């Protein structure tokens, strides 16, 4: 590699290396040569091409079966929860309907009782003489008829 780096002052680094002590210069030169040699050796060595590994269908089958079991378990739980919610909703509707029927029946009974009470009041008001004074009323009507 024969490129030249310049430091921040603009001077050539190769000039700086030559001004260093000769032992350090020799050590750095040897290190550079050994790195270049190692790099060339790695680039030129034969490489073994790895054949693509065969698919392990046993592991794939186990994973697929595990995923299917998991999905079945989760969907079964979701379905059961849905059924419970729907059953609770239907039960609440049934109870509300029964309550409504009871309220309607109670209102009907109350209405009938009011009608009976009003009929009794009407019959009591329609009489000329109350039932407690009826014996006196019969005496008076007999006296009225005798006097004529």
C-alpha cells in the first residue's frame, strides 16, 4: 500500500517515520510487511464452498405441530369464553323478560283490584240507604204506605 497520509499540519507522515529512531522505524516496517503478507495469504488461500444444509423436516414438523396445538388451544379458549358471554347475555335477557311479565301481571292484578273496589263503591253509592240502616228504612217505607 503506497498511499500517503497527511497529518493536521500538512506534513507527510512518511517523512515523520524517517525521522524516528531507526529501531522503531525497522519495527514498524517489519510489522507492516507481516500484515501485508498475512493479508495476501488470506486472499489467495483456497476456500471451501459449503453446500447448503438439508432442511431438517423433523424439526419443521415438530414446530408446525406445536404451532397448530397452540393455535387450537387458544382458539378453543376464545370460543369457550364467547359461549359463556353469550349464555350470560341470554340468561340476563330471560330474567329481564320474566321480570317484565311479573310486573305486567302485578299491574293487571292491581287494576282488577281497583276495578273491584270501584264497583263496590259504585254499588254503595247507588243504594239509597246504607246496608246498616236498611231495617230502619224498611220500617219507614211501611209507615209511608200505611199513612196513605
